[in-house]
C-alpha cells in the first residue's frame, strides 16, 4: 500500500509538470493564434479625412442603386466600414471594403440598366480612395 501511494504521488507530480508544460505551450501559442489580440489599427487622422466620402456614399449614393439586394448589402457594409474607421479597426475596414468592392464590381459587370452606373462608379472611386488608409489593396477595374 505504501508503494502504491509513493507511485501515485510520483505520477501526480509528473501529471502536474505535464499540465504546467501544456499550459505554457498553450499560452505561448495564443499570441500566434487567429483569436490573438489584433495589432492592426489604422491612422485615425487619415480615417477622419476619408470619413465624409464614406458617409456620403452611404447616405446619398447607396440608396440610388436600383437592385434592392445589392443596395441593402452595400448600405450595410458602408455602415460597417464607417464604424470600423471610427474605431480604428483595420481588419474590419479591409473586410467590408473588400465585400463592397466585390459586390459592386459584379453588379456593374452584369447590370443591364445604366441608370445607377454613375452612382456605383462613385462608390467604387470612394473605395479606391479609402483603400490606402486601411491598406486594403483595392484596385479599380
């Protein structure tokens, strides 16, 4: 019985050491994980400089898009882009800028009506100007 307790104590010690080692590895890995705190902020002065054009696109240009689904998606993502610029969140800003750009490029490529073509192009030009601020690499095509 005493030998059993001695082996149990030794194994618990090994288990604790193993748990400590696993905990340290997990802690070190957290800094490299996708859920790690983001260090991607954007220049707030530059964001404030382009904010009026984003607001104008959301308030004046997006409602003139004729396709209701595209209009709703663009308006939502423009609002989220505004929030991301206000909060200095570069990742969210890049994501929503990319979504808007892809939606509008596809819409422009397949649209049969040219009534809203100028407004769509104006939104794309706004995205082109905002892109360097958030380092999105948006290209007009």
